[in-house]
């Protein structure tokens, strides 16, 4: 790259990294997302419609399922991009909220207290003005609902329909049945198998359904298909695929009981999480209980021994279920042997909508997201009207000695003499142990929870006798909802309450991962701030201070980053975006549209689903990011020349910024840290920032400062040294 191009990029980078430019950029990004969300919410509420009974959802797309899947992926990719931009703007403002002014730092130092400089700090929050705390809490509190709601503004649907199946004798079709002949005597379970086990006085609805079904069969007999028992079991195995009404035919009725309709059965979605009869395993890892009513045809059938039925039903669709196995199943209650079935697979105007996939959106959720988006814009605008000079006094100082001589956050030490040691210090030491412990705890907790969910999914696949390898899980689809992967924790499923409850379950991972990212970014920011400070110890290359608003005709430089350089923050934002996108595909909200047996739509359900492959990829991405953070922490700061480590402690920074005589304007010039010329011949050297001649302190020299005992230093580095020895470094 030519020098002119390098210069152009450098100028652009510095311009867009100035504090006021960054704030205006953050505000404009936030305001753009706000206007876009508001416009989409208004259009969705006023222009889009739905066939269902719920007023809080609208149909965004209706048609081919394959195309709908791509539309859903594109929608979530855009949503995650917008949320990443909005949350970046919010985090920038949150960092500025806790950044102290020079006046606040001076007041704190007089009380023996200090601020963290250059990073987002919880420690600073309780020492900044009340207005700053209010803005910080507004920004933080609005980020949580955005994480929980934004990804679920758009969601896919599944279809479930009531269906009826009737056990009949083979002669039933040979005598040309008429709907008018369906009466009490013909509706007799004793015609096909055992004696009746039910009170047949309750059969009004069954007779009505049977009459309409038979009339349709007579009108469209040529469109009905005869299927083997195996084909029938597989056809009716998935409750979220359209299942037509069917005849289950018995070839060997009892003598004298020919031409009989044995008993009508049905599957009706009920009020709880499962479809009636949906004996499935879910993420709560509970085996099907007897309280579930029949749903899939295989589970509705009987087999001896009964305990083997669930095992065999899990084989459906795996290629391991044989015709011999299928022939051993029979209807129970009462038991009726079934030889084959008859049903209509054709698409008609009555069932066409049940063959389509939909992508729905919730204007209500989008309006709520827009409200929180507006609050964020207002908070950033507040900073534009009330700017703080938070990067004016950059410097490097030792914090271990400060904290060692402090109690309850108040410094009580006094300066003295110490022997200078030239020793390389690891990046690990730039961060407090409790911060590392918090990050490790969060990381292990999130990873363990995600691993448990994926392990449960593998158990579910094995229970259904399916391929639980990576290839087998990949065949389940990327972000594809499946009935055996629904999340059932007893949450509500109807109305707005059901929608909010399930989106909280589906998107809680977004919040946890965001907290984890923020924690590790604070760690990396602290390490990079210490690295920036350490460069001032290179007396061969004096440099200007980075400030918010550099004065003209000076050596001051613009602040091109607030906590991290662009070469770090941009890859992190990209990784953050992809990880959130993967999470949106691994844990998601599903709308279940339910239809009556005649095609009319009923009240739907809102469910939460899980897809293993995106979850596994997200797990790998998160682990690699964690490994990258750990690997970076093995780097060392320069040993010679070395600067005292503890970079974000304002009291330690001030201790290393003593003003020399006739050097009052040093903050306008290029400076370096070390022993100034006026002290070169003194027995006790004074180290400070100066724009004049300076040299680094020599190993073994006596310098003025707070002693950092060798035992403390070794203890602080001991665990890092152990890790280095483990890795042979």
C-alpha cells in the first residue's frame, strides 16, 4: 500500500474515532435503527393481516416452505446486524457514562480513592454523578429487553390439524356406503374386534364427522389412496405435517358384523404444550406418560408387549421399521386389527393453506423494541449535549502497590524508595483476579448449560432411534423446528403471555452471551490500555498524548479508540454478530397454527424450539473466542524498557505524572516516561512523564515510589508461570 493510501486511511480512522464523531455516529446509527423499526412496526400493524384469531401477530410471508426458510434466515441476519449496531452504540455510551472527569478524579484522589480510566467500570459507577448513573441504568436495562425481544419479532410457524381416523371393515366399501346409513347400530365397535368398552351414547359429533367424511369419499373416491400399514404409520408420524382423515381397514371382521364402522378416533390439539396424543420427548427429558392422549398414529396403536411400542415408534422414518413390525400394530380401546388404510393426499382449496409455511411478525414486540431503541437514542443525545473529557490525562502507573496500601477502597500509603526491577510482565496481570474469576465462572456456566441442551438433543435422537452423529444432526436442518425438539418447561402458550414467556426462554442465551462478551471485552480492554501506556517507556520514540479534543499546533493526538483499537474491536463485533445469529437459529420461537378437521383455523399456540447444529457451531465459536482471549493473555509487556503495570488506576496514573520545573506544557508535546536528565545524577531517581531528555530506569537503581515486594510480585505471577510451564513456554 502506498504512503498516500496509508495516510488517507489513517486520516479517516482518526476522524471517525474522535469522541464527538463517535458519539454522533452512535446516535445516528441508533436513530436510523429507531426510524426503521418504527416504520416497519407501523406498516406491519396497518398493512399486514393474518387468517388466525390472534391480533398480536401478522403474516409476513405465506407460501413455499423452502423459500420461507431462506426468507427467515435473511430476516434474522438483518435483525442481528441491526441489534449489533444498536448495542455497540449503547455500550459506547455506557463506557462514557462511567468515565470520570478531571474534576472528579482530583476530588477522589484527595480522599485517597481512585477511578478506572479507559474501560467500562462497575467500580466507577457508584462514584459518578447521579445523572450518569441514571443514564447508565437506562442503557443497561433497555439492552436486556432488546436481546429478549428483537430476535423474536419475526418467527416461523408450524401447522397442526385435527384429523379423524375410522376403523372399518373391508366390506364397508364394497356395499357403497351412504352417509345417511351411518346410524347407531352401524357405529359398533364389536363389529371389528372385542366387545365395546365405551358408552356409545356419546357419539353425536362422531356421527356428524363420519357423515361428512364419507360424503367427501363418495364425491372424490378416485383421489383416495390405499396405503400399506407401514406407509400409513410413516405418513401420520409427524404431527406438524398435514394429516388427512383416514379409514383404517380391518379385513377379518367377526361373522355377521360386516359392513361396519367400528369406531371413530381422532387427534385434537388440546390446551397444554403437546398436541393431544403427542407422546413425544421434549427438552425436559420426560418419557411419554399415560396422561397424554393419542396423537401420532403409531403411538395410538397397540402392540404386545406394550413397553416395546415407544421403541418401535421411534424407528419410523429411520428405514429400520419393517412391514412385519407394522402388521403387529392394532388399534386399542377397543382393540381392532388394522391391515391397511385409505386417505386423500391431494391438495384442495379446503386444505391448501395447511400445506403452506408462514413467516409471521409481531407489531406489538416491534413497537416495544422501538420504545427501548428510542430511550437509547435519548441517552446518547444527552452525552452529545453534556460532553465529558474522559481521556485527557492518559498515563501509566502501578496499581498493585496502590491496592496493597489501601483498605476498603481508600489509599493510605506514602511514597518512599524502591529498587527498580526490569522484568517482563504477562498480560494476565493487567486484570484483577476477581474479574478473571467472574469471566471464567460465566463462561463455564454458559458452556455447560449449552452442552447439556445439546446432550439432551442427542438423547432425544437416540430415543427415536435416529442418527445422533454430527451428520445425522445436520440432516435435521439448520434452525429447522421439529416436534421432538420443542422446549417444554410448563410455560404458558396462548395469547400475548404465551408469546412473551416463550421468547424469554428462547432468547435467554442472547442475554447470557452478551454479558459474557462484555466481561471478556473489559478484560481485553484493560490489557490493551496497559499496552498503550507501556509504549511511553520507549524513550527513543516520544509520543503525543491521545486526547478527546486535541489543541491545534501541538503534538496531541486524537483518541482513535476509547477502549480497544479498531483491529481488535471490528473482528470482535463480527464474531459477536455471527454468534448471536447462530443463537437465533439454535433457540427460537415457533408459532403453532391449529386447524379444525374441516380446515377452519383455531387459536394457535406459541412454543420455543431448539436446533442442535447451530447450537453446536455457536458453542465452538464461543470456545474459540475464549481460547483467543486466553492466548492473547500469554503475551508479555516489554521488559526493557519497562513501565510499572496497573494501567487503569487513576491514582497510580497520577503518581507517575509528577510535573517537573519548566515543563508545565509537556501535555502539548511529545512525551516519554523515565528518568529525566535533571535526576540522572541523583542517588534516588524520580520517574515521570517529560518532553525533555529522558532515559529508562536501570535494573537495580533506587527510584522514588511505592515498594512492590518481590514476594507479592512472585505470588501475583505464580499462577501465570504455572500455566506457561504447562504449555512449555
